[in-house]
């Protein structure tokens, strides 16, 4: 029955909401619920990166890290290397290079304004430096060792996709997760993209302004 002077579109309801509004809401709900099954594309697993645990003092004004990894744990993650090594010392730790690395023979890293030099090895040949990596990476991926004033201050893993590995981001995340939980007073870990490549840099905490410099060279 239609109320006199009030058309069907204006008829009140028991809820106080005009029926066209309720109809629109119901229609929208049906569209949302009906499309839910279409939107579900499967379960996606995402790694949770664990930050270092901090302990605050009684006044909550200062904090310190509860526990720091041992020198042995850091040494294992860095493939037996440690910051401050000379090129010759690094060469002695790299399989197949003996003590063949010398500062004067190293090329300049052009992304730095300072005299920074580097040496790189294919990631496939850098077994001791790729322990945490479980996912695929392209054949052009590399591990770069950077020296300033003849001392190792950064190790840069550069993950490059190719036809065999179309997405190297999972490999970068494998590695970054291993360093993310380490306090920045021990080392500075950074992950970023350079074109199609994924980069994980681990830097000595006393590297000063060099910490902020990122690789921007062309992918090999």
C-alpha cells in the first residue's frame, strides 16, 4: 500500500532507513561478498623480520640491546671476514684467490666521492658468504667487497634476476633477515633496489658518511 503524498521511494521503514538506501547497502554487500571468492588468490607467506630486543632503564629515558651476537656468529655470517681487513687479508680468506688482492690493483667504486675501491666475486662462487640464502638468484649476481683506506668497510650482495630466476627478491630477503636482528652498533644492514637488482649492504658502524652511499651502477 502506498502512503498518500509519499511515493514508494520515500516510504519510511521500521528501521527508520528508507528502503532504497537499504537496498543499495544490501546490493553493495552482495557485491562484496560475491566478489570475495574472486579476490582470493591463495595464501601468501611473508617473512617477519625480527628487530633486536631492547631493554629500557627505570625512567624509560635510555635503552640498550639485551644481547649482542658473538664475534663467532658475526664471523660466520660474513664468511670468515671482518671489517678492517686489508685486501691481502681478505684474499687469503677467499677460495681461489690466495693473497692476490692488493689495494693498488683494485678498481675504484664510482658511487663514492672518496677513494673507495672494490673487488667482486660471482655469488655462485662465494659459498662462505651466501650461507643464509635459500632462494634463487641470477648468474650475474655478485658479492662486492669495498675498501676505504685499505680497510674492508662494506660487503654488498647484489642479486640480479635472469631467465632462470625471474625474481631474486626472495634471496635478498633470506640474507637481509639474517642481518636485520643484529644491533646497528655491530653492523649496519640495508636493503634496497637498483633497477631490477636487489641489494643488501652490510657496513661497519664506524664508516661515517660512507654508510649513506648506495650502489647506483648499471647491472652487470
